[in-house]
C-alpha cells in the first residue's frame, strides 16, 4: 500500500484545513486508516482513526469536536477535516493504514505516508 498525504499548509489560529490521504496498491477498504502527527522535538502521537468495515471513528481528546476523520472507499481516500485550529496543532501529519479492524497506536499500523506539514500561526 502506498499512501500520499496532502493538504497541509500555513493557517491562522481559528482557521481550517482539510488533509487528504490517497491510497494505492491494495484494497483500501480493508484497512483501518489513521492520522498521526509529530511536532518538532516531540514524539509522534495518534490523532484520529476510522475503521474499514463500519467507519467507526476515534480521536485524541484535544481534537474532539474540532477534527473529523472520514473515508471514501470508492476514491481510496481518507480525509481529516481540521477546524478551529490552534498553534499547538502545528506538526507534520501522517496518514497510516492498518490491517487490524481497529488501530489506535503507531505500532499497530503497517503502512505510512510521507507526511504533510501543518503550521498554525497565532
């Protein structure tokens, strides 16, 4: 599976961005898809995930109500809509695919995209 993330950029606090992750190479609809982020000097952290079978979603606490993960299996694409962005959301965002039905931690993911930078200015 190859994953290509896009949609990052520079935005002011309170603004919005939508990240996209296009998958190719295998049946996308069989994977749990997730978004992770890594800020400078910090460890990579889980952001959100969506299951492949029933599109159940999960989020880290500090993005709940602001971020929405969704998927379009027909387009082999997963999205992360980010609203009310804060400077602390600044990070490189990575999409990932897991063969597990539900995956919430990095080691559970099998494939990773290259990352897209999100910078939120105050």
